C-alpha cells in the first residue's frame, strides 16, 4: 500500500513562500554585518530549513530529512545575500506536489 501524500495547497505555498522570503530578507540584511551577522543569518536560515523539512514530513514527504537533502540545504545557507530557504522551499513543494517530477528525480539516483 502506498502512503497517502497530502499536497500543499496554494495558500500554504504562498504563506510558506512569503515566510521563507522574509527570513531570507532578514538574513540578507544580517549578512551585511561582518562575521557576527553572517553567523546569525546562517543559523536563522538553518532553523527555517529544518522547519520547512518537518512541515514537508508532516505532509507525507518521506525523503525530506534524508542526509543528502539536509547537507545541500545547510551548505547553501552559507551563501550570503542569496534567497536559499525560499528557493529550497519552492523546489521541495514542486517535487512534493507533482508525482511525475518525483519519479524523474528518483529514477536518476
């Protein structure tokens, strides 16, 4: 039996997108402060990335907390002034909501 996957609604995508974009905006401002700001921004983005991963898991995303995904997301959070959490959230929701994309990405492994 295949586990039922709850898709993200349009409202959830908009709310999650605005939240992650807001976090990236705050992080971009913090990135302008040498060293300390960059460290705080990376931590804030890391927490947001874990939060969106848990949200995806609650929707039935089995691969959300896989090590490779988390490493890619956390390493990308180090990049200053780049909206990494927003981009990761949008990619993950697109993969989660579209079974054809999920099959294509799973087949390449």
